[in-house]
């Protein structure tokens, strides 16, 4: 399985939204917390954040090349989904 046009468009759209969110937070000097599934939120220091950017919209299989033993997934993909 390789990249489908719909998958590429989905990731491009999500990437543009994420960039817009990061840009807006930077311009207004607000803190931004980037979160995944929250399974390790208890690790490290607690961060007070004004806004949250989730990586979950970047989930799913991007490409799978069984002959090469290569699986590419989005940043928000849970291992249990693989």
C-alpha cells in the first residue's frame, strides 16, 4: 500500500491547521502544549499551557511496504491501532 491521494490531502490539511495554530500561539505569545495520546502525560514536569495542539489528527497508516518490512504511520497513531 502506498500513499493515496486522499491520505496526502488529509495530512496536508492537518499540517496547515497545525502550522496556523503554532503561528497564532507564537504571534500572541501564548504557550502551546503539543500532545499525543496522553499515555505518558504523568512523566516529566507539568507545563501550564494556554492552548493544546493534538497529534491525533495525524493518525493512521501512511504507507506499508511488506517486502521491505516498512510501515509508516502518522504521529498520532496508537500502537494498538497498528
